[in-house]
C-alpha cells in the first residue's frame, strides 16, 4: 500500500512538472510515524513552494492538513486558517454540466480518475471559476490510504489564449468586423431559421468599384484607409442590434438583413449603396468618388446552403459590376443573366461526363517533417488531391468545379470516387515498411450522408488495407457545422486505426473550444497565415498561437503553403512539426507515388522541387 501510494503521488506530481524531492523526503520520514510534526509539514510546504498549481492535502475524513502557496492564492486564505477545517468549509468542486458537487473524496471517484478533469471551483470571493483537478489517495503511515492529495490547475492562461484565438478567428484584423468564416455561421443560422420557422432574411454582397484603382494609383496605405473608412460607413448604416456586417473579401462586404421583409431589406440596401456613392474619400487633400456594386438575395425556406447563397449573391454582384457598377442587382430564380454568369448549367454536364469518361485523376502532395534530419528522409505522408482534365488533357482548377459540385450536391459522389480510387491503388503497397499515410479530404455533404461512413468501412474491408495508412481531413468549418456527425465519424474510424486532421485551422470560429471536443491527430494551419509569414506579423503570431494550442492539446501541427526555404526556417524556429507546399514538393500523380513505394529504396525528400 505504501509503495502504491507513492507511485500514485509520483504520477500526480509529475503532471505538475515534478515538485519532487522534498515531498519524497517528507513521505519517507512519515512512513513509520502516525504523528505529523511541524518540521515535516515545513518540509512538505517547502517542496510545494515553487509549484504553480494548487495542492491540498486532506486526511481520509476530509479535513485539510495543509495547502501550498498556490492554493493559498487560489483559496484566498492563509494555510494556517484552513488547517483542520473540513474541505467544504473552504471550497467546493462542482460538475460543469450538472452544477452538482463532485464526490472527489469517494474512493471510486479517485480510482476512476487518471487525468486532470474540468470542474467549477467555488470558494470565498470566487464563483464558478473554471479549473481542472486530479485526486489521488495516499498513505502517510505505510498502511491504509489515510490521506488524499488534491491538485488544482488554474486555467486562466489557457482561457486567455482561447480568447485571443477566438477574437482573431472571428474578426478581420484590419477592420475589426466579422470575417467570412464567422459570417458563414451567422448565415447558416439565418437559413435554419428560414427553413424551420419561416423567418425572412436577406443577404447583400457589396463590392467596392474603385478599390483596385485606389490601391494601384494612391498606394497600399491609401487602399487600407479606403477599406477602413468604408467599413466604418457601412457599420453606421445598418441596425447593429439586428443586422450583421462582415468583411468577406479584400474589397467585399457581406450584410445580413435579419427579420425583415425583402422589400424593406431592398430599400435598406439601396439606401446603403447611395450612402457609399455620396461619400468622398479624401487622400492627400484630394477627394475621390466611391461607388459600390450590390448583389441582393432574399432568404427563404428553399434557399439551400450558405455556399449556395454566397454563390448567388456573388453572381448577382458580378452582374451589377458588368453593367457598369454603382447599382444593385436582385437575384430571381429565373435570372438568365446570373445563370449565364455562373455557367453552372454547363458545368453540371461537364462533371457528369467526367465521371463517365474517367477525366478525374488523383495526385498526392507530400507532408514532410520539418525537423532537419527527418526532413531529408523519403516521403511517406501525403495529402490526396483531386484533379480534372479536359478532352485535350489540360488541367482544370478545383476552384472551378468543386463549388459546382457542392451547389448540385455531387460531393458525396466525388468523395466516394476518391476513396475507392485511392484504396484501389494503395492496396498494392499495403505491406510496405514503413507504411505510407494518405490523407483524404472530406466534404460536409459526405458527413451529412448517413450511408457514407458505412461505405468507407466497407471499402477498407474490401481493399484489406491497414487502416493506419488512412488519414481523413475535415475542415474546421465542416466539423463545427456537423459536430455530432463528425464525432461519430472520427470515433468509429479511429477505433480502426485511422488518423484525422482538422484542416484550415485558424479560419473558423471558436476553434479552440471545438478542438477540445474533436480527437484529431493533426492541425493543418491555414495557408493564408503561412505564405507571407516572413513579412506578416499577424500571420506569424497566428501560427505561433495555433502551435501553442497544438502543444497544449498534444496535437501535431502541419503548415500549408510552405513555398520556400525562408518559410521552412521560420516554421522550424516556431516548432511546427510538418510542412506542405511547393517549397517541399509539388503534387505528384498517385500512380507515380505508388510505383516509388514499390521500389526497394524510396525517393528521398532531397528530390523535392
């Protein structure tokens, strides 16, 4: 019992950063004695003196024996005033979900607890403070467990980091308005309200007609001032209590007119366009006229997904620009101009033909460890990329056909094709050593499809491929929008041995809060923060913050858009574990990757182009 108790204590204190020798000396001194001497208590207090976390030692009846200085600070009481008091006279630990007392003194509770758990902490002057706790029974007499060690971790630093990340992820750094990703969530809520309750909303896409001219002729400083002043003008032109304004692009803004009849929202949008037209942008004493093109889309029960509404509003805005700008274009379902502009009627036929004639191809882009020695080793980790080729063999950008596939709900079919095609190739190298890893991007539509998980499981069984060869990438936005389904998908496949990446991390809302609920293996830092990291202080700070989150959650970080040696050096200095981009390797046709792994010696990363 004595040895086991010491072992438990060793585990507990090691989690706090090794408070070490003083406690061990104290416990050994007490092993043959049932009395607690003042000297021995002083030894223990001295051992706990430098520990940042709070420690409370109580006897088996729940009466406090001593607390360390960190606990004094947390409890707002001196150690001598707590000694001998029953623990509930001094503090309470509450279940965060039920808000009921946690029975941390019960032995069954101690045995079940192996890691720090969340709780709410109450004491004199503090209510419902979020902390984590760990409880271990101890024997200070060498016989039965007669004492209990309670360790408490203050989460304020973690919460501060979360608050910082949440703000950066929710807001555009220049204008302090909401950014596109957070606006998408507001739009999704509005669409749900329209579909379920019949609430009427409207969406405006506002594009400034003169931004490029101002930027090119007056300079970037003028361009920045231009955007900031217009954002201030728009902010003052909406009902802040109800409507939502966001910067959704370089010179583009999104406005959600909530709970308003379309005709009323249309009048507001036209009034806003006129306000922009009347505004004189003055730079170096010279006035410059400003106008805006506006795409207007009423939201109703059949409006569909946020992507579809964004697409319609963008098309309406482009029609307004094509007609000379400084006008509003209202979307109608039978709008020939918008359909022509979007070209989606043509694209849907092309996608169907691509499935039939085999015009899709899979490519693999290496994801390489950035540690210098590992960096020189052969590639064994890849992201699978989908490419479409026309009849002449010319590659078509995914940016052209993926939005169309999303709009017409073809992504589940595409994702199924990717899974089957990949496994058909990968089964040839299923006995390689070491086993390569292939990451597959999944769409939100596939996660929403109840049959997709079964399809993946069936395909893995059919191909007889080790599941640890597969990694599934889910974007942060998709994971948040489909949290319950994402949980089920991840939990099921992780039990098999598959791994998971959270893609585009840092561009969504409340990333840190949701990350705690998603047991992923990798965080992929969005390339927009990485590509200009050598000159962009905000991007660099964001990369550092995401890496800190990864370290705290024991998740490895992958940086996208690693384009050159300078970026690689900066990422190494920060501590990012993996990189992906043209500075490491361009995407490689999947059959070539498979052929490489079939060779006795795999091509080293020094071949990167």
